[in-house]
């Protein structure tokens, strides 16, 4: 089979929302292997809301993208050729492969991780990848849900939120998800065992949180910020934990973003609000993967992916995150 390599370059900083013109598809030669390197054929690439910050040079926890860089991103694929005994031909690997069809690496310059045989490539980029790590450490290390406690998760129909909410349920908490649209809300309750879901696009979120959480929130896992964060802050139980995972509602706002009006309730409720960056937990990823694999094997934990097909679909996949077009993890299948 004749193989054809392409990259997608970051070609222009977004003015407002991300658009296809921010990227450029280029034909490049197939990589040749140096000593100790492997050739990976990429099968899936993942998109994340944080990419918007990298494109705007606003991501101060990681170096910003420069114009002309290959777009950064997590991927998974198969080792086609290998000169490295750690990654023999035929195994499946994941890592920060970038928006490329084929990648040559020694496995360290682009750190590769072998995907467990029991896991699918989509799962490796979702519940066993950065998404699962974020949900695991954010919910369990910072949120610390207890049996019988009440946990609210925003962005619950997306990748991180859907896993974080299930981990709280597995810990014995009562879990309420906030998501946009009936389909996502139905999936949270019927598919994932959330106790209730609030459709923030068609329901009065303030009223519904009051009804569903009359004793207040013990944990609020925030993926969105903005008005929904303010509703949560207004409904905290004593000693509540607010986990600041992300704030997608602000990622397209230019200029000064208003802060939460209700922050002072943290004082009245003796509560704590804490942000985190998942990369700080890298040394503990193996621990999380082991636990998540057990939950997957037992059937207690489920995952879902929304997959677009075709390398050139990557910009559209990224834009989907901002319009809520994804249920679970948004992926793009390539070379399949
Ligand atoms: N702290 C960390 O280390 C870390 C690591 C990874 C991700 N994150 C953050 O975690 C959050 C979730 O990331 P993800 O990869 O799992 O993405 P995701 O939840 O799969 O996708 C984003 C979702 O956000 C929702 N959304 C978009 N615009 C919104 C708005 N204005 N208001 C409310 N909801 C909105 C959409 O769902 P609806 O249909 O419900 O609107 C969309 O499906 C992001 O904020 C991301 O930056 C943080």
C-alpha cells in the first residue's frame, strides 16, 4: 500500500472563535527511521478545549504554539516499523503525536506509552488518557467525594465530566450532571448512572440546583466557569470543595472576563476552591490507569467517543467542543 504523509500546521492565531483558516494541511515526505526509532501510523487523534489557549499564546502552563508549528495533540496508533526493542512492530501506542499521519520517534522525544492489550485506541485517548487522568486526580484528589455526599459536575456530557461524575458515583456519592441538551442529559442518567441531570440550555439551572441539592453541594467539579460556577458557589454545603478543572465558557471571551460574583460564599461555608493541572500528576498516571482499568473491567465505568472520520476533519472536531457537538470524547479517526 502506498502511504502518504501529511501534517496540519497551526497557521494563524484565532480572532475570536477557532475557524478552519487557523490551520493548513501540508503534504510531507514519509519519515525515515534513525537508529533506535519507531514509525507510528496514527489511527486516532484527540482534540481538547485547551488547544484554544495554546493557539492564543494564553496557555501559561505550557509553551504557546508558534505559527507554522505542527498542531499539538494526543494521538494513538500502531507501530509499523521498529528499531527499538521497547516498542516492537505491531504494538499500539499513544502519546503527544501531533496532527500528523505518520510519526518517527525514539519514544522519548515524543514520549510513547504502550496501550494495554485489553484497551481500545479510543479508550486510550479518553478514559485511559489525559481525559481519564484529569477526571481521576481532579475528582478524587481534590474533590474527595464521600459516600452519601452530593456532587455536581458541569460539562458532564463531555469527556472529562462524564468520567469525573462516574468516579464520584463509584465513590458512593449522589451525582448530578449539568450538560447541554436532552440527549446528553438522558445519557448521563440512563447510560452512566448519574442521579439526575440538568439541561442548562433549556432549564433554569439556579432553580434546578436548588431543587436537586437542597442540602447544598459537597463537591462541585467545574469544567465551564461563568454563570454555572456562580450558581454552584451560591449553593455550597459547609466545607465544600470546588474543583477548578476548566472554564470553557470563557475561552472565547476577549478582554476582561468577569470573576465569580458569589465567591464570598466560600467564606461563609468555610469552603475551598482549588485549581489543578493534570500534567503535575504525571508520575502517578500508572496508579490511575490501574484503577480505571479495574473499573472498566468490572463494567462500573463507561466511556463514549464522538468520532469524525478523515485527517482534514481535525479543525472541525476542535470547533465541535465549543458548540457542544461532542458526547463523551471528541476524536478523529485517520488512516483507517
Ligand atoms: N485542569 C486540567 O489539567 C485540564 C485537563 C484537561 C481538560 N481540562 C478542562 O476540562 C474541561 C473539559 O475538557 P474536555 O476535553 O473534557 O472537553 P469536553 O467536555 O469533551 O468538551 C467541551 C464541552 O464543553 C461544553 N461547552 C462548550 N461551551 C460551553 C459554554 N459556553 N458553557 C457551558 N458548557 C460549554 C460543551 O458541552 P455542552 O453541550 O454541555 O455545552 C462541550 O461538549 C475544559 O474546560 C478543559 O479545558 C482541564
